[in-house]
C-alpha cells in the first residue's frame, strides 16, 4: 500500500512539474506516453481527481490496516493505538509522500509519460466517481468566484522567453542563443544607434566637375551612393553604381545620363526601431535608407546589413575599402576611431560601455569631458581609462581604450 501510495504521489508531482513544451515536442514526434500525458494535463481536474482518489483511498486503507494489526497484537490499548498511528504517519510521510515527490520533481520528463500509461486507464475506469466528486468541486469554485480555466494559461511572454533562452545552458549553442536574444533587442534599438553618421557618408555632389564624378564612381567600393546637389541636405537621389560603370567611359556619358540613372532616395524617420525598419525594408524591397530628423535634416545612412549585423554579428572582419577602426596594442589597450559607434565597440571589443546616451565614442568622451577635447587628456568611463590621442577640429579622431579597472569609477 505504501508503494502504491508513493506511485500516486510521484505521479502527481511529475505531472505538475513536467516541461509542457518538451512534452509537446515528444508528442509530435509520436511518443505515446507523451500524448497520454498531454491529454491528462488538458483535463487537470480529472487528473488530480483520479490521483487523489487513489492516494487517499490507499492511505486510509493503510491506516486502517495498521490499526487492526495493533488491536490484534496488543488489544484495545490506547498507547498501542497512539504508537501505531505515529508509525503509519511516519511511514506514509517517508515512503509515500516526501521521497516519491522529490523523485517526481527531479525527473518529471521521464516519469510523467511513463505514469500516464497507468493513470489514463484508471481515469477511464473511475470516471463516474471522478465526475461525481468534480460536481461538488466546481460548485465550490463558483461560490468562490474562481475560474481555473482562465488562470491555467501556459503561454510565455517576451521576458519569459528571454529568461528561458538565457538559462538554456548547454541545450542551445551560445551563438544560436545570442542570435535569438538579439532578436528581442531589435525593438529597443533605433536606426540612430547603427547608422553611418552624416560626416562619414560617401556621396556624390552634382556640383562637382564631371571628371571628378567619374573618378569617384569608378573607385567607389559601395554598390549605392547618395547624390546631392550643392549641400548635403539637398538629396536628389541614389545612384546604383553598377548601372553606370559600363557607361562612364563612353563619349555620350554626361550629367543628363547620370541624372537619369538616379533612383528616388528612401528616407527613414529618426528613432525608428530596428524591428520596424527591418519589416519596412522587406515590404519596400529596399536595402539602403537615409535617416532624417523631424526637420528633414540628414543624420546618417543605414543599410539592411547594419540591421542583420545586430542580429548575427559582423559578416566580415574588414570590408573592401574600409579602414580598421580598432587596433590592438601591445599593452592590451586598443587604438579606436572616435567616430566608431558605442554599440559596435561593445560588440567588437567585448566592452560594457553605456549605450543609453551618446552613440559614438567621440560623443561619449565629450559628454564626460564637458569641454573641447585636447590630445593627452584622459577620462574614466564605466571603468575604462580612455586617452585622447588625436583631435580633428572639435572632435576626437582617435582614442586609446585601456583594460577595465575593478574600481569602475568615472573620474576625469
């Protein structure tokens, strides 16, 4: 009887603790035990009814049996009855409750499908009794204004999924886990965080001499180039370089031919989150967009590749025609361009710089300094010592970032 009671206790705990999603996966793979367990869990009131009915009947029978044995051995002795009651309580706790439930909680994914082979036929066999008991249970729940069906949702929100991924451990490769976690962050990152700033955009000025334009087109490493006339905010289109490369050395190639090859620029409002922009790129079949503020001023340029790199990481260590923006030094520090974005710094160099303020290293240093930068000046940001190496105008051109210090202070 103790063993049978232990089975019901272990089954109850394992069925309540089993991973529903893993059970569903096993059921879809054709595992009969998992299918039975899913069916039982879809009728929780009936499942608990058959488990508790069996458990309580056996425990009551065990207690009665011990009482009869005590009377036959010692007669109607109050001390013997008390000792027998304490003994059966101890045995039920150890062998029928605590130990089986600990086992059930430790191995629910193994025990629940196996136990379902016994629980499912028992439920069908005792269904009339379970139905009768549940009549009173349902009435009592209605009196208490409780609705178990409404409270038994097993869906997961974004934060629950994020926690599940973060704690997946060895079940999921680190790279796959990182990609999935990055997907959740797309709604919190804007195009301003990943765009190429206005000052770093390579563009064509139609006010330039034709031979200079031809040279710039022929030597460009970009597939598309923004085109403006007079000043950078006067954007007139985007040039697909490959479409004109074959014609730039022809005699009839002139400004009119160049203008005809232009396509209308695709503008993106500032502060658009990356998830929304990814959907827009897909819907409009665009891959390059120009970020503008509320006044129409050009802020930067963002590409589909920039968004994808936020999900899967860098596609290549160095693009054609690009310069290496971070150079490791012998002392473990890095020589970094001031125009490099903070998010890219964190991703490439495994740093932990704040991303809720300035978007570039130059902006981060200037915000800390609250003064014009000068070569040789050092600041401490988020525990990282930073020394200004070169200054161009009012901007930090290059800076040296040292190893993080344990103190993490932010003194200048």
